[in-house]
């Protein structure tokens, strides 16, 4: 029973990952609408294809998700032993 907190966190993370993955597949323009005009986003035209790399958007998203995950994990943290 001592792994209950870790299991709950894992399941919440898994559910959020699946929701974002499904939204990204079904509505790809949902995420590109706010990341298209940032200055750190690169697009390359190679032959007949266009490769789009939203580097700055990835950095911003990573920082935001790190903040959110840390805020949600505060109630699950254990007090450190002196």
C-alpha cells in the first residue's frame, strides 16, 4: 500500500499524456495556432516537404509543464527527516 501515491501520480500523468496525444492527433491545428509566430520556431523546405521545428514553443511548454507538475506534486511530497 505504500506505493499508492506513486501509482496515482503515474495514472494521472498517463491519462494527461493520452488526452494530449489524442487532442494532438485529432486537432493538430489546436496546438499550432499559438506556436506559429514565435521567433525561435524554424521551418525548412526540403524538396517537396516542409519540416517545422517549434524549438521555442517546446522550451516554453517544457517550462510550463514542469511548473504545473511541481505544483500538483506538493501535496504528495513527504517531509524530509532531520
